């Protein structure tokens, strides 16, 4: 269980770091560098690409008898925001 919590915390740091980079990079780099970086960050965050950390988390969840998740952002961030609103 501790490994799952550590993995979720590390994954959250990566997601927050990518979110910050998405908004900060355009001010620090020329547009021709910032545009592909921001596009890649957006695609990796909201696209259908499977993240290796999510795959690892699902393996740990299976071993613990827990339900698998489809995506980190949807499971931990979107559902939390929806839960606060209702």
C-alpha cells in the first residue's frame, strides 16, 4: 500500500510540473521552441497515450485487489473536482 501512495505522489508531482511547464515555457522560450513543448505536454496529459506510471499503478492496484484506473488526471483530479462541486 505504501508503494501505491508513493507512486501516486510522484505521479502527481510530474503532472503538476508538466502543468506549470505548459504555462511558463511560452514566456521563457521562443515560440518555435515553446509550441512543440506545450503541444507535447497537452497531448501527454489529455491524450489517449498510456503513461508508464499509470500502467505501474494499475499493476499495484491489481495485486492489492483494487479497481484499475483509466487515467491519472481523470481519476485523481477530475473526479475530485466533480466531487467537491456536488
